[in-house]
């Protein structure tokens, strides 16, 4: 295991290649490294993940082709309401900080989302917006888009499940603890373009993506090696993080914080507009895979993570209830009133 340090702040790089066929000593070594990262940073660079380079190439080609389309073509794929976390998001139409109840200027990214839908679970009666059908662009407009995205989605979904098995060992719970919470998980892949059009007006304190925590269990992030991503440490200081070669970035979500009573704290992060020394916009793409759990799963703090009296800082909540509160903020633009602790972390942070 290696790490990168910035003014005393360390982001570990963890090799998980031995998880598939390693012996108990190797599995314990990986689980301890992940546990340490989750306790101290809530963020890690992971290599040995097994996601093929061909999948990365297909994903990036798909993203480039989609975002290069005329705006009218992309706007035709905006979902009918914010609670459907699918399709296209235009520049300045979301405010991620609203998911924390914190006011801020509109975010400067554009995005396209796909996710697990009710068609992926034909044996279950899954209705509602959480399992909405995907809004794919016409194949004649972006010929290889769906194939490239689905190939990446499949590989990263398998890796996300592997990460939860590592987390189970790190938390000393049953090896299959997370399986009953994720066998019809609301998994969403968000492809993001931060490259600004010439002449885009930027307000004071306006960000590529506002400060927020992710909503689910774990997030697997691929990103260009371009500055922009920042994470908040325990002292309220923002630190730049750039992906290491061949690594994917892992950060923890709110539901894992609830399960562990903040033994593992949900990672606070933001994206500043990527620019060069002259202030010119730099191309930057990212693809975040959100492994969020089953809509009907009830998240209750693990017994071993409660205090001596059996108490916890978190009330039980279903995955669907929690996601609604967050998405109604970031996408519905209603300040979330259920994230006071997270909001305090942002408002107390340095610039």
C-alpha cells in the first residue's frame, strides 16, 4: 500500500488484486488497509480493481461522443421530473450543496445518468422513480454510446460489490452482510463533463460541482488526471486529489456513515472549475458509479458501532427515503433540512 501526502494530508493507494484468490492473511491485510482509509480519510485510490482498459476506452469514447452533440439533442433527454435520476442534466441546472441544505450558485457541470432499472429485476415488482427506465440517445446519433456505457457499468458494478465484501471484513460482520441490502441496488452511473463553453459566465464562489457527500454506500469514480476534485479533511481544509495512473477513486457515502455511526464518515468533496494558469477552461471528464442499495432496505446502525448504551446518532431510514431527501435538494432545488451535521462541515470549512 502506498500513499500521496499534501501538507500532512494522506490519500492512500490500496492494491486489492489479492482479494479474489488471496489467503486469509492477504484478505486481512487488504481489509485493514481499507478500514484505516475509511476511518481517517474516507477516500482512497484503488488499483488491482480488475476493470479492463477496454472498458475505460469504451466509456470515454461514449462520453466524448455524447457531450459533443448539439445542446438541443441533449436537452431532448432531460427526464420529466427531478426524482427520475436518469438522462441529461444541463449546465447550471443543479446545486449539489442543496443536498446538504447549503445555499450556493448553480453548478457548472453537465451530466448524463444511467442506472439499474425495473427491467433488470423482472422477478421483482419494482415501481416508482428509483427504478426508472433509462433514456438512451438514438443509436444513429451516438452509435457506440449504449454499448460502451453498459460495458463499463457491468464491470464497475461487479467491483462495487467486491468493495462491499472488503468492507464487511473490515467491519467484522458476516461476509455476505451487504448482499441482502444490495441484491436489487439502485446503482447509477453519472458521466460528467466540466469543460466550459467559451464565454460562460462564472459567479463568485461558483463551482464545477458544489460541496456534497454522496448519498449511498460507496462511489467508484473514474476521472481524467486533471486538477479540480477536492476533498475536505477533519480539520475543515480542502485538498486537491488527482487520480493515480490506473486507479479508480473510492469514497464513502451517507448510508455507510449511518451503518457505522460515523466510524466511517461520508466523504465531503467538491469540484472547482478546472482551469490553467491563465484561467482558461481545461477539458475534464469523470464518471461516478453510485452503489446505493435496495430502495426498500432499512439502514440501521450496526450493533458493534453503537455506543456502550446501544445508542446511535442516526435514526433508521430506508434507502428510498434518504435518496429522496438528497435528490430533492440537488435536483429539485429545495434545501435539504435533514443534513445539519454535514452542512456544518461545509460552512465551517476554510475557503
